[in-house]
C-alpha cells in the first residue's frame, strides 16, 4: 500500500505541479541570494569610496570589495545572467577592484 499526500493526483499532473512548486522555491532562493550579494557589494564599495587613496586600510578593503564583487558575479551567473557590463556601470565598480578579478 502506498500513501499519497492529500490532494495528490495519480499520474504526472501531480508530479508536475510539485515540480513547479519546487522550481518556484528555488527561483525565490536564487533571487534572495542575489539580492544579499548585491547589498554586500554596495556596502563594501561604499566603505571603499570614503577612504583616502593613501589610507592604510585601503588594500584590505579593496580585497574585500573584490571578493564581494566576485561572489556577486558568480551568483548572477548561477541565475543565468552572464554579462556583467551593466552591473559594473550601475554599481560604479572601480578599476582597482575589477583588476583584482582579472578584468581589464
């Protein structure tokens, strides 16, 4: 004897609606993670912009910003967003940060 959850229909229609729910949940989590990564980029870049060019903390903050941007780019790619040109302009990511990612 097999048990089915209430409302489960026999056949693939029930399975398909269950997969739709799962895909919806996954998409929501991906969007949430992308938003968190974007906020982290904003925060690190804001801290970087208020530092003087000769500040002792600048190299460490450049590293932190590069790590945040790298994580954001990876999250974007996981969401299917492959081009980052518009994001670089939108966040006004400095060349010094991009250079640490291997970009020109």
